[in-house]
């Protein structure tokens, strides 16, 4: 293998184990249960501004308050990809890949180029009712502005009277979450491989003043070659200074997100520290059985001192601690050299970053894929005849709220 990152012999699980991997990474803010050792996904949260004090005071009740206006200096994102013009009749819907609070994701095949895609279908009424309009618009605008080997591609968007549609890559290997749960934990070189690819993707996003805000194994998909594709940009935000909104996945929230203060891109580096810990141990650092949100947030606020540390590689532990630094001004990735400190850390010493970016390093796990449209890595969901209702003419009180989603007839 023409690479410095020697991980080829560290097989995570046999590829035959991938046939029933659960997935809903294309969707956001799912109403699913919290972490267990099963294949159940951890729900992302998105609430109006709250604080740790308020979480304790209300004993697990999220206070839905009006979000404070953000005083930020934002510049428009430059669109890198010419979005295609699509309509429902361009595709043959094959099956459901995932479901979430706002709709579902389907595997589809284009009638024109015969390629397979994933289409995220979002109900406009649900988006408005759950106050997720800005997140939905942000996801579209950001995905139109980014292009990176380890980030999912958005090819186009459209809407009808009831739904929004987002045409994206179909990533056939399923979720890193599923691979990790079935493996229990990853060997150090395997965790390093995935962490390095995530670091490259985060550095790219941050160079464009984009905060991702929902890093977790459920949102990292595996392509046919085993390399990652980060998906679900529903909580991503373009901002040159700081932001305020409480959103993300509880286990991965940085102290400043829950601490009633503004925060910047360094929350993504904090989350990478949590991800590395989870990949190496099988569980996130502050996990306890049946832990309540109050206790979890108190532990996050206390910081790494209350973590029960497994016997990790010394350099891995050092990097995790530098990422999970409570003081964001002292956190790795947020210092004078930015991501340069991350790439130069001893844990990544053997990584050839250029070859990794060019996908010239063999991934530690190659998904077992029978053909281009093989979706066996994704859980089977009841179809409920959902796609039959797409394109129906309904009342449309919210169409003007999503102006960048083109109206097309079915």
C-alpha cells in the first residue's frame, strides 16, 4: 500500500456483517432514542437558547424561548456548483433509506443518466411548525457552496405545494455508527483513519466560515471505497464570528454551547475529540446508563477531569484532551496555527495528508456492495405508500418561505 498510514490489516468487521445497517444520516433532528449499545440512533436537538442553569432548574424540561438576535458579520457564500433543474418525474423511487421528524429519504434512480441518488423529502408544514426554516435554508445554501471528497454532494433542489426535495449523492456503505456498534470499538489505527478524514473535512468547512455543529458517527457515511462522506448539514451555519443557537447531539455538545455563551467553529474540534473517544472506547466520554440530560450537561461543564479513561494510546489521549479543553481559547484547532496544530499532532504523525485527501490510502473497511444501487447497508423501513402522495396539489401557505427551492410540476 503506497501510504504511511498502515491500517490495512485492521479489519473492523467482516463485510458480510453490513447487510442490515440502520441509517437515517441523510435526515436531521430525528425523534429517536438516546444512546444505547443497540443500533438505535441518538437524536439531534435544536431548541431556542437555553443554559445549563435552566436545564437544572427545570429538571430536564427544555425552555422554548425566543432566540436572541445574532450580531454577526456574515458574508454571502459563493455557490460552487450549478444546481440542476429536477422534478419528481425525472426519478424512479426505489425504497426508503431513512426517516426523520420532517420526512424521509429515498433511494432513487434517474430516468436520464440511470445513476442512483438519495432524495431527501421534507414536509414544509412540519419544518415551519418545528421552527426549522432557517436550518433547512442553511443546509441548501451551504451544500451548494461546498465541494470536498469527504462531504456529500447536493445536486439540486425543488419543491411542490407540500414538500421540499433535495437531490444528493447516494452513499452505499451505510453509517460509521453502524460499523462502530457492530465492532464494539475500533483499533487505534482505524479510529485514526476516520478521524483524519473528518479533520480534513472540518478544516475545509472552517476555511469557508462554516460551522458544522452535528458531528457524530450517525452523520458520517461510508462510500463504496470505504472513505467517508459527511452528511446532514441541517445544523450547519455560515458565520464569520460567533453564533448562539443550542443545537447538536447532547453527547457531543461543547461546554460553551450549553453554558449560555456565544461560540465559534472550535465546537467542531471539541466534537472531534468526543468522536475519537467514542471510536476508541465504543461509548462517548460522559456516557452512563440512563443518564439524564441534567447530569450529562453537568459532566460536560466539569470537563475531562470526570471522564473514566480507558487505556488509550498516549498520543490519542493527549489529542482528545486538547480537543475537549473547556476553555475554547485554549482548544486545539482554535489556537494561532488553527488546524495546523491538529495535523502536526504526534497521534497523526504517520498520516500522509495529501494522499489521504486524494483517497490514495486504502480504507480499513470496504463495504460489501453487490451493485450500484445496492442499499443493503441501510435498514428497511415501512414504505407506508408515502411516495404516492408526492406531487399532489395541496394548500401551500409556506411556499414563499423557501425561495431557493425551485417550483416544478410533477
